[in-house]
């Protein structure tokens, strides 16, 4: 019998293991146009924390007691859809489980880019698209810009660093701890701030970008966002991807430098990657060219077994990942 993780209770603050429950999923016969997928790789992502709250958002909250959803890559093992035969490797949103049954229209074949299949859950999937379109379409970053990236050792941030360098930008990354900072430097970042080193971020960013920044790619919020505001150049553009600092806290974000938005005419824009899915072919063409040129590197933090899903998810909020956090089945 297939198994899946469900939300047992809605977390208050940081989620706990007791907020999750493994459930059995009754076997389902395939209908016309449906496929059965044996999941091989599962993704956990910070945005999932928001879906655990019973609030209105851009995606519905997880239903208590029902299988959760998330990115997954797997192999079709049964099909009633001619366009997606048995043996096809696909990506889809039927994650947090070992087997998924869904309409073939809701799965995507993995593009032939010569990479491991799990790459399509990270650098060549939703996180990579978030980095690509957030940097180039939302922030309108261009050659010569100075770009500040928070959570630069994460799945999204590390890809932002590499795309920005490939497009001839100066990049300043922020990461926690010497090991992660060294890795971000190896990706080409011109300067790296260790936010765990104790120096105030405003002061550290002043030293790294004495002439200020043109672009801020925000994965964190909080003090990182405030430091970016403090050093924003005129007409700077901020792409607000996520604010992991506040996902588990009810405390309001205090921004001492918010008023600098006015005089420096800073544009701050939140975005969702699904806004740009119609341009996926553009993303794969450009990222494929970077792959062939040897420009892109990727790192994965892998947990094994479906039982490890909560541990992998919780690790996102404690600095437990370098690159993309994945679960291998």
C-alpha cells in the first residue's frame, strides 16, 4: 500500500515532528488519461511552511489528514495516457508520498539536458526558475550591476549567484558559517558575508559594497532586507522571493531603513515563480547553454527514505542544507 505524509496539526511557530503523520493511501485504479508514478526524489521547500497555516494565500493550505503536496520526480509505472507511456520520467506536484496517481496533463516530462533527474527539483526546476526569473525579469538585473543575495548557499540563492556571474554582474552573497561561505565563493561570488560571524549586517554589507547595491534578491527578510535598504543605490530593484526569517515567528519585521525607498526610488516587488511558467522554454534554453559551457555547479543535501521527510523539511529552518534539500526514495 502506498504511503504519504499528512499534516496532523497546524504548527504554532517552528513545526514539530508531532505536526506530521504518516498515512496509508488506498490503491486507486487508473482512469482514462491518468498515470501512476513511483516517486524517486522528493523536494522540501520553505514555501511549504505557509501552506501549513489555515490562511488565504496564493496556494490553498494543506488539508489536515490528507496527503501533502510538493515537487517530486519519478518514473511512470502504469499509464492510461498514450502521451506518457510506462518508463517515462516526469516531474509533478504529488510529493510527500512514495506513489502518485494523477492526470497525465499534470505531469511534465524531464527535458533532455544530460543531468541527473533530481536536478529538475533544484537548479533546473522550480528553485532554478525562481532564481532566473526573479533576477532577470523581476529585478531586471543587467551586466555591471552589483547584486546582493541572501541565503546564497541555498537552492535558489546559489543559482542566483551563478546566473548573475554568468551575466557579468558583481555578486555579494550572505551565508551562515565558514563552510557555506567558502562554497558560495567557489561559485564565483565576489564577496561573501558570514551572517553568523556576529558583525551587524549593515556594517558587513557596507564593507562588501562600499558604493552600494543595484539589486537585492531576498530569500530571508529581516535584518538582511534592512541592510539592503541601507545600501540601496538610486533606482535599485529588490526581488522579494521569500522571508524565511519570519515564517515561524509572529514577531513583526523591524525595518529601520525603510524610508530610503522614497529618496532612492527603490522598487521592491514580490513574485511567485508560477507567474513566469509560460517562459519555461526560455529558461531551459539559457540554463542548458550555461550547463554546456560549464558555468553551473549544484550541490544537494540528501536524506534517504520517506520517513525522513519531516527531518529534511525542518532542516531548512536550521541551516541544515547546502544547495537543494532532497529526499531520495
